[in-house]
């Protein structure tokens, strides 16, 4: 018994867009590694201790970069499931949505790694 699966036009754009988060994660990993080295945080520590981060901007930046990277990893499954599900009907729109999400995550990461993740009101 066989059946035919028909994919909508433009599904190749969705496939290409789903590669972008991997490049995003690679860039975030590189940033985390650079900040880890600068802050002198040894493996297997996932974060700098609170006391160290409060005294060292490099350690705080490492913690922020690590958190931005982990937050992206936490959200990727939802992005993939929703993009593929939505992309079966509207692949080009789904591809644009993934691209917009990646651009948003780049902006989020760039802002978060400043070491000032929370702005306090004046």
C-alpha cells in the first residue's frame, strides 16, 4: 500500500529557515565561551556564583550570555513544532516567522549580554 504526500509550494524556504536557529545557537555558544574565558569560570560550573557575579562585570556578562543561550535552547522545540505545523499550510509565512524570531533572538542576546539584564526604575 502506498500513498502520496504533496508538499505545498515554498516548503524549501521553510526548510532553509529552520537552519537559521542552528547558526544562532553557534553564535551564542561562541559568545558564552568568550565570556567564560574572560571571567575565569571553570567547567563544570554552569554559572558564576552570585558573589562573584556581583563583584565582576565579566562574570555577570558570562551569566547573562549563558542564560540567553539556555533560553534560546528552551524555546527552540516550540519554534520548530509550530513552524513545521503551520508550514504545512503556509510555508512561506512560516519561514518568514522563523527568520523574524531569529532576528529577535539576536537582538535579545545582544541586549542581554551587556551585563545589565534588568533595568531598575529610577
